[in-house]
């Protein structure tokens, strides 16, 4: 009798584990470690951008050419940010909706960024035109 109870309990635990992964929209981090990695990478980018914009550009952003990178390096640090949405689009691309404030945008602005895996590394793209 005890063996039967243990078997039923073990089977329920396994089924609960599988059921948890089917509800990916509600708890994607539980079933997809890349979601958590991409989110943490983006948060690291935003935190770096608050204190050292040039470092954030150099370490986190993706550019197709040096001219684009040079233009971005002229920017100013972010004063504050709020993540609105972070959603997986594919196995290597996530979309981020964010509200940011900068010294020249004191009321803030909404924007869309992307996090992608490029050449095996996470990179942030500030708009859809920068997605390779």
C-alpha cells in the first residue's frame, strides 16, 4: 500500500513538472533558461547605461558598422527605466518594451529594444533595423 502511494505521488510530481512547462506564457523562466539569461543581460545593459553610457554601448549593443557605433557613443546615460514587457520571439530573439528617462527627455519615452544571440553572445539592438 505504501509503495502504491509513493508511486502515485511520484507520478503526480512528474506530471506537475510537465504541466508547469506547458504554461510558458505565465512563467517562461521556469522552462526556458535562455529567457532568464536574456532578461538578465538586458537589465545589466540598462544598469550600466545609467552610470556609464559609453561602456554600455561598447559591451552590450550590436552594430553592423562603426559609424552607427560612433553615433551611439555620443549619447547620454539613462536617468531611469521601467521594463514594460519582455517577450520571447524566437529561440534567439526577445522583444523589450521599455519606458526610459534621459536628461533631454525628462518626461520619459516608450521604446522597443531587442535582445538577440549573435555569434553565440547576447546583444541588445535599439531598434528593429539593427537586427541582423
